[in-house]
């Protein structure tokens, strides 16, 4: 029996799944990155050595291990090493500021902090701002230089004797914490269990028909849920090869695909639109890819299928609740749908009271799993947020949509004040709370505006006096991750408000391209005649 037959994992833990893959294909490449590769047996051996080193440093089952590393095989090895001993990997975003990282470390209180030497300045500033006191391990995946006396290196841990004994791990045991955001105290850590990670992988294998000939590719950072959960885990479940890119590059994407012989990649956000904007090449369709799946697909997806010689399919979901809707590889696309409801999940389209609305009507998308461990354990250390998200025993996505009579889910927009940009969810409050720290700014409103790359771009409207857009941009760039820096900025004498005194964002969204809107990318005000309704 395989997971492809069952549609969900038959293994209780990541270590058990790795053992099963080794029994089938010990010498098959499991991980590829750049010119490096490791077989399933080699990954197991290396992970057991790193696990032994972590145990020697005092890491026990349930302890958190923070990881600040670039994409690399070594980064993935830390996940498997933690899984082996029941520790919880906490991959961190290298785009965060030291202040953001310090808050996250205080929240998760790691026993060990593994950081690459290229981030030493950031790590030093982070440790000055946190009460956490983890043991430090440095890695040097790019071989940037020597070491100081007394440093513990990740490479040293790979010289340990392989760990023989490990605790028994049940499917609900936490595997990793994925951060939903990270510049304010509102950041939440999604607790992913072994069972949930394997379930996500199994769903992809089942819906997309992965076979022994497939090579899965992801160019996304390993601190994001996509690469570890939707690429590494499906590869593990199917016992096939996974290639991890350094980072997404539109100009180098297809060359990297060809170099690894990748047959499947999942896309998120604007990736397909960005690839489509690259100058056409004679060899665009000369690639090994059979399938690209993800969401959302751009409007010209048919043109992209023909240009690149691939099949494009959509899916809908969130880190917290898996993917309850898929367009399988063997189904024709339904125009405007984000996927067909999966039998392993329950979906309710609900009104503001949580009650279901009639078929075809729009409401909030609520989800719960129909199989064990099919969703997150909760938000780590934040019981209040967990209870709120699970009001009425359904996970509230904050998204609006509808389901037709054939079970096709149609996404209609976001109910929460969340901006979806380049595959990431960004809370408007996160940008606003930083912006009001600029001298002269009284209030701020961040809104989602249309992007020509699908999903959203960000406009920040400031209630300010004597503040120029360029000054605001420079201030924000020093304090926000790059992906949170707004594309557009407008400075007003006052913000429109509702009768209750709240900022009226609907009015700001209604006509957002005004003569006073500064385009950060173009370094110019947008044309007044470009006014358009959202």
C-alpha cells in the first residue's frame, strides 16, 4: 500500500517515512541543491549524526531549534535531525530585522540557534535584543571563511557518531513552527506536527499523481511552508528526488529546472506571471516539466501552458489548514475555480454567524480535516489566537468564496485585513505600526491594491505633515522585510473615516490611483488619468 493509494500518510513520523523510503530506494537521490546531492541513505546517516550532536548539546524532545540559514541541503538536514529526536525546528526569515528576530526568539525560547556565518552581524544584533539564551551553532554552507576559537559548527555535528536510539514519535508530535509574519508582536507560529507534514505531502502525491520518474523543484526559501511542506514532504512520501533552488530567479528559473531534470514545480503568488513577462526564447518549451500547480493562476494561464509546454493546475489552502481544494493533474480545469473540494477535508461557506449559506452564495471559507492530524496543532504559545481561529470548531480562513453544485471552490477575496503579496500573507497592521513611528506621521493605512503580477501590491496612505514619500520609503526599508515595503505611498492631510472613527479603507480602495500616489518602483507620481476603481 502506498500513500498515493490511501490519500494520507501511513507513517506516524518523519523518521518512519524516511526509513520506509530507504527500504525502497536507498541509493536514489533525495536532495539536490546546486551541484550537491545526497541519497536517501546519506540523508539518514547525516541527519542521525547531527541529531547526536544536538543531543550532546542538551536538546531534548519538544525543545525548539531555531535555524537561520540560506537554502541548502544542510538546512534540510536540520529538519530531519530535529525530527529524529522529537525536537521542533523553527526556520527563520533572513529578511527580518534584528528587532523582529529578537521578538521571535523570545516567543519560541529555542534551546539551540543554528545560524549561517553570512548572517553573523544580524545574529549579533538579534542576541543583543533578546532575553533568550540559546546555544549557538554556526554553519558555513558557502565556505565564506575560517572560524573563531571555541565556535561550534554544524559541520562538527556531522562528525558525530550516528544516533542509534531515538524517542518514539506519535503523529501529533510537533515537527516545526512556521511563522505567519514577523515584524510585530502579532506574529504567530503555526505548529506543524509530524502527521500534518506527512498528510500535506501525501495529498500532493495523491492529487498530482507523482511517480518514480518525477523530480520535484522549489526555488522558495525553506523558512516558508512551501519548500519543506509542499516539496520536501511529497518527495519523502513518494520516495522521489527533490531539488531546492537557492532562491527564485526569473532569468535563471528554466535553466535550473533543466539542470535538475525537474518535472514538477509548485508556484505561488506572482511566479507564473513573472515567468511569463520574461522575453520569449526559442527553447521556452524545451524543458522537462510536466506539471506546475499552485495558486493563483494568472489570467493568461492557457498562453503560458502553450509557451512553456506544461500543464497548469490550481489548489487552495493555508499553512494552518492544509489544502482542502485541488485541481488534480488528471482533471480539466474549471475556469474561475481554485480547485475541487478534497474528500479528506470538510469545507463550509458561512455567514457572519458561522452558519452555512446556500450553494453558490459567497461567504467565509471555513475548513476542518476529515482525517487525523490534517491541520495545524495550533499557534504555539498563543492559545487565545488558536481558540479564535477555531471558533465553532471550524478553522476560519478569513477568505471569502463560494462552492458550486459540482464541488468547485471559487475564491472571492479576503475578509481579514490581510494583503497577499508574492506568496506571503502580510497583516496591514504590521506595516502601519511601523509607519507611525516616523516623525510627522499621525496615522497610517495599508491596503491591498491590484498588481499586474497577480495577487496584491501594497499602498500605504499616511496622515502626515511635512513628510515626503521618499522619506517614508527610506524609513520603512530600514525597518521592514523587503516584501512588506509598499509599492505605492500617498500622504494626506487626514484619512477618511467611518462614523465610528475608524479609517475607511473601503474608500481608500475604491479609487486608489490618485495624482498624489507615489510609485516607489517608478520613483514618480502615477498619472492622474489612471484613476480606477478597485
